[in-house]
C-alpha cells in the first residue's frame, strides 16, 4: 500500500485558517517528499530527500532545519516510484497528455523529476498575520518570478476532481533550482532532459488539526468554493 499524507485542507485556507497546526518534525514522519506552506502562508515549501526548503515572497530560498517550524497545509509521501516518466521534454500544457496512458484522472499521484528548464514561472504567497484573509483574497496579490535556462527539480501532485476542496484538483506543482536560490509554486514551465518518476497512491490520508480551536469553529461558505480554489491556485490544469 502506498500512501499520500495530507495535513489540513485548501478549504481551510479559503476559510481564513492559516495558523500552523503541524510541525516539520511531525510531518516528516509521514514522508520525505512533498509540498506545502508555512504558518501564515509564509511562502512555498518543497520537500526533497527529507530536506525542507521555503521560498519567501521576496524571492529568497531558505533551508528549514528547525523541526518545530509549523505548517497549516502540506502533502507528503515516501518516494517509492511506480514507473519512470515516459518523456524527455514537457511543459505545463502537455503534462497531462503525456501521462494519459497512466489514466490518472481518478487517482492521486505524485510526479518528481529533474531537468533543464528553458522557462520557469512561479508565484510565492506572502506571509500573513491575524486576522487572516481568505486564500482567494490573496490570489491577486502574490509576487511572481520568472527564470530562464535553469536546472532544477519539480515535485507535486495530481488530485481527482472529486477531491477539489480538501486539495486542489489537477496538478499542484512546486519547483526548486539545483543551486537552491530559486523556488516557488509553478504557474508555467517548460523542461527538457527530463529524468524522473511517477508514483500512484492507493491510499489518501487526510489529517485534520482537531485540537485547533480556529479550525473547529470555522464556518465555510461553500458557494463558490471550487472556483475560489481554482482562482487562488493559478497555473494550468
């Protein structure tokens, strides 16, 4: 059995619950690879080989070594590839088509590959303080960065449409350059010399912050939730 572990939900972030509710140390017990964000939506997190990196909204990248650092939302898994990726070149628009033979539309899966990137376009959410806004309110005020001709690693997940709300349906991808100076949530990319893997999961573990008062008292406006998540995530599905 292969498991994808997710702490928190995107619906929580839409509901203005951005306080950290799991530590880095606790999260790493459930996986060595993944993506997420820090307390207050402080940047974009990518986890590779058990190491945690944070892209800040000023464009800097930090190596997070303090295991007490808190996250409100993250997805992780132990890297145990299902199969090698069947392509050498890819971009955001062609990713799903190149994997159509894997029939991913009804299952959770992870992609993890290294490559040369002629173009990368990312956004990085800025840190928020209480009282928190909704994720949708932040979607039009997120710094964006581009970089051309850079090598690095792409990590992220595909989620079925039926799970839109707990997570983001479609692809949710983060990038980290080899020199650890450029990272973020991918809005667009093109890649060549791709070497990496696809991993599919037969178990999705949803972990909720039951001891957090804000989460327990949260009232969600479900109308427009899915369109709000799509707008806040950006990128191409």
